């Protein structure tokens, strides 16, 4: 499937799955393949429905209020249903950058320790930007 791609459904994915299924001649292997395919499909369906649920309150904001008293409610709903969820990734991403920086430092230490165990080994660690 093309998540948020230009096509709603990746037909090649389904064709490949069907071709793979057609080649299986052992029932237990077929069951294993079916379980894997349907677990992936369920994860995709769950993600799509979760996104739709998040967008549903935002759709209500497309209708502007008709009376001045309803403007306050509309603005409050806009903040709650659009702005607040919109900035959640900022907090998540800044936390990820901090944790990623720590893990990269630990990885570099592991690489340097491994190189030290190998006689004459010099490792060049490529620079990373954006941390």
C-alpha cells in the first residue's frame, strides 16, 4: 500500500502477494503467509482509521459559525482539535533527537572499542548533521 502516496492502493503489492500465494504448495506455509499478510493489512487499516478519527473533528471546523456567540466555541474547538494535535510531533521529535544523540554516542563508543580490539584498525565515522 502507498501510505499517503499518489495512489490510494498499491496494486503491485496485492499482485505480488497473490503471485507469492499461488507458488506455495504446503498448507502450513500458506497459513504463515496468510497470517503475515493479514497482520500487515490490519496494521494498515488500523492506521488509516486512526488518521480518519483524528481528522473528523477538524472537518467540523470547515463550517464557520453563523453567529458571533458561536465564534468563541469555534476558536476553542480549533485550538483543541487542530492546533494542539498539530504541535504534538514537535515535542515527540525533540525528545527523539535527544535520545538519538545519546544512542549515537553509545554506538560510536562501541565502534571505537571494537576497532581498538583489531590490530591496526582505523575506522572513519562519517559525520552526521542535524543533531
